[in-house]
């Protein structure tokens, strides 16, 4: 299995680092369907921009806990609601 690399703007990276962003949203389109549907990953490399491989300040490594498909309205996607993948950015609880 491989790892999922998600490059995001600094503002979204900082929101996650502060504990305010449990999901990363990606449009439900052909590109992301091929990357997510029917595939499994070990880890997510959540990156602020395109950092160097050893830039630990701009890379967060998380376990991959899947996604859900939902509808979202966000300025980044325009003013109308759109269908998105909500990729989990949290660690699943262990029992």
C-alpha cells in the first residue's frame, strides 16, 4: 500500500495544526475518484505547500482513516454547494 500526499495552502495547514480542521475536502471529480475510490493508503502526508522532504515544520504525517462523500459550500469551490470527498485528518479512536 502507498501513502496519500495532500498539499494545501498554509491557512488550511495552520487550521489543522490548531485542531480546527478534522477533514480535508477535495472535489468529487474524475481525478479524485481515481485517487480515492477502491484504494487504501497507510499514511497521509499533509503538507503546507510543496516543502522539502525533510521540512518537518511543514509536513504532518497522519494515519489514513478513509473519507466520506458529502456536499459542501466553501469559497474555494465557488458559491454553490458541491459534492466533495471529506478525507479524515484525525486518528481513529482505539478501544
